[in-house]
C-alpha cells in the first residue's frame, strides 16, 4: 500500500488501461448455445424436450397413478349416476361397527315407521352404545326439510329390533345412522309392506 494519501483517490483503471466512466453501461456477454455445449447430456435432453407440449390425453393416462385417479373418478361418477336414477330402495343392509343393520320405512295405517333390525355374527365384538338416527323427507323445493332425530342404544343382545315413528309424510327419505366412529346415510323409499318377520 502506498504511503502517498493522493494514491487513494486516483481513478482506478480497468483491464484495458481506460478509466471507468460513470455513464458507461456494463455489457454482459451471454451465449445460450455456448452454455448448452458445456452442459451435461441430461441437461441438454431436458432443454430439448422442454419445448414439446404434451396433449391432454397423454397427461391423463401418461402413467399408472394418473390412470388410477381417472378410473376412480369414473367409478364414483357412475355410482352417483346410478343412485340418482334408481332413486332409492325400499330396504337397506348396512354394517355399523360390526353390526349388520337392516333398515326399512313402511306405512302402517297412514303412519310411517322406520324399522331397524340389528344382529352380529358370533365370535365378533360389535359396537355397543349410542346410535343417533336422523330421518328427513327428500324434497325438491328450496325450503329446508324437517328432520326427525332419535337416539337408540345397541347392546350385546342379538338380534335387536327398533321402531321409530316418523311425524311427516312422503315417499322417499334420507336416513342417517351415526356413532362416534362412523356415519352411514341411505336413501329409502317407503315400503308398502311392514318389516319382514325375522
């Protein structure tokens, strides 16, 4: 380092021996082709394929996971379509906490009843405890449909039968069974016969 204090304030010269000017722009030289020549083979292949646009069909069925998702969506749509067309059933068999539950709504002298029949196979410990029931008529209008709720209790007795009277009219109902661990919803049409003898 120089002892002369004037050397500290002398303009610095660049590599060509010229003084830098304040208004002179810095020029950068960039060549993509030169950079790509020095790149690895994998990088070159990625850049060559980057401009190729994949079609929508190839994106949908390009690999196994995409095909699985597409098939799952198609199955769910078909199930929803068939449930809408069928419009419900007169009886339903469901599994609620290892209990086999049969549900039927029937008309007895102008009064609607929801009948539940519960049983479970031997050597199985089923769910016991509170089961919340919600029944609502299916309505096409915009008004909120009425809901009838009840609570029953499953025990270790098998079979067990439960009967819930419904304070409304209709031909098609949504029935929901709910425990702390599971919720099942079914669409039921009123049966003209009472529950079958068991």
